[in-house]
């Protein structure tokens, strides 16, 4: 009997312990769930503002992104630069590329530094010469022109019109060169690329850029001028991609067209003086006869067989929708080898329109003449 009582008490204690354990687990789980539910109820829901929504939309729009560009292969190698300068002078310190898929414009910007110079912020401040190279590849000329207007204070037309020298290695490429006391720039434009090289050489360590633009002491290009050499190498690398091998020297082509620029400057200066005299005479009530039609016509062939044609058309008192210019190319016996035509559109009363163009001619070419239908 005694054993039965002891066993009953022991069983009751075990049952009580199990119930206590089960009760404790149930309470803990319930507590966690309750805390979670309370937290969800008390959590403040933040509704995105209209401004944040707009910002999110902007983030989702296509962006100009950095990319590994194939344009880097068009850059002259440091070995090629060493070959040009006959020693190690220039070294790449940075190359960055961007791609805008939406407009189809890819850009590559590279910087070269003169490694023979050590930067000293006290004694040799700002003496380290640098070269900036930019290659722009585009698909649509109108998108490119809009892009250029965004990044430059002057249009390409203004830059070329005010260039120190201009020239064309071939019919699909137009190039220019300009300089100042701080350095120089060379730009060449093709149907797909714009290549630009700018040198900052304030102390004239690499070339005498501080020379005049006119007169006997004017600046003349040679093979040591770096911006023309760099652009030349990039153009040749572009042509190699298209299976074309070229051996021209860009500085010679630019120098060969010096006469065109000088004649153009003389014409501009003459026109300015004429306008001043005309204004003075008109203020006195005196009229001066003006020569109409084609004036100041030039036809020049360089050593590469490139013929440059330039001049101007002075319109009379009748506005014209179109003026047709016919150019005849003659050989040494004054026979017509071939002819070409050009159109001047929307010519206002008494307006002067200038024209300039390039073409290739064979060895029998001597000169050319021009006439208009008006």
C-alpha cells in the first residue's frame, strides 16, 4: 500500500512537470507571434512622394555609361609616340570612354603627360605639358551636331572657318589646325568619326606655338608638331580597319593649303575695308558700282593631286532660289577633261555667298574655269 501511494505521488509530479514544460513553450511562441503582430500594426507605412516617384523615373531612364571601348585600339601606342619623338617623352595617364546607346554616340578621351618633367608646385608650377586626345564615333550627323553644340561653345563650322590651316587627306576627311601661345589643336572629321588632339605647352617646350599667324615669322608646321602627328596616326588606324593603307603626312597637306587661307583672309580684309568705304560713301549719298556674279575665283592643285576650288558669288537685286555653278577642268592643251556642278541655294538680294570644295584630278590637269547660270 505504501509503495502504491509513493508511485501515485511520483506520477503526479511527472505529469505536473510535463504540463509546466508544455505551458512554458506555448506561452513563449504566442508571445513572439503577438510581438510580431503588434510590430506590424505599429509600423508606419511611408507613401512615396510625387518628387520621389519622378526621381525614380529619372533613374530608370537610359543613361550615358562608361564602357570598355574598341576606340582605344585607334590610339597611337606609346611605342609609336616614342618613334615619332625619337625618345620616350609621352605616357598615357588616363583613358575614359562613354557610350550613349540612345543616340549612337561613343566617345573616348585620353590624356598624355610629358614624363620628362617632374611636377613642382613651387618652382615649376604648371610647366608639365599635356596632350588631350578625343575620338567621337557617331551614327547620325544631326545627333552629333546637337551633341557637339552641347559640349562646345563654338560650332564646327565656326572652328573651321577661323582655323589657321585647313586641308583634306581625302574626299571624306576635313582637317584643321589652330594655335595660340598656350598650345595648339588639330581636328579631323570623317563621315563617322571626329578626332581631336589638343596640346597644352605653355612654355613652348615641344614646339614654338607663340609665333605669328601672318608675316615672314609666321608658324609653319613640320613633322615635329605633335597634334597633327597624333591625329594622323588615328586617321590611319581608322583607315586600316576599312582595309585602306595610307602614307600621307597631315602637316604637309595643311601647309599646302596655306595659300587658300591667306587669300581668304585677304579677301575678308578687303571686304571689310570695302564695306567701311561703302558705308562712308552711302552716308554721303554716293553710290558705288558692285561687281556681280562669280568673283575671287581660285583653282589650286597640291602635290597629292588634290584640287581646291574657292571663290564667291555676288548676287544682284533679284533673289534666287538656286544658282548653278559649272566648273570645267582643263588639261595642258585647254581641253575639257571633266566638269562638275555645284548649287548655291536661297540667295537673297545683293547677298554674297562664298564657296569652297575639293576634288581629285589626274596628271594631265592644268587649270579650271567656272561659270554660273545667272
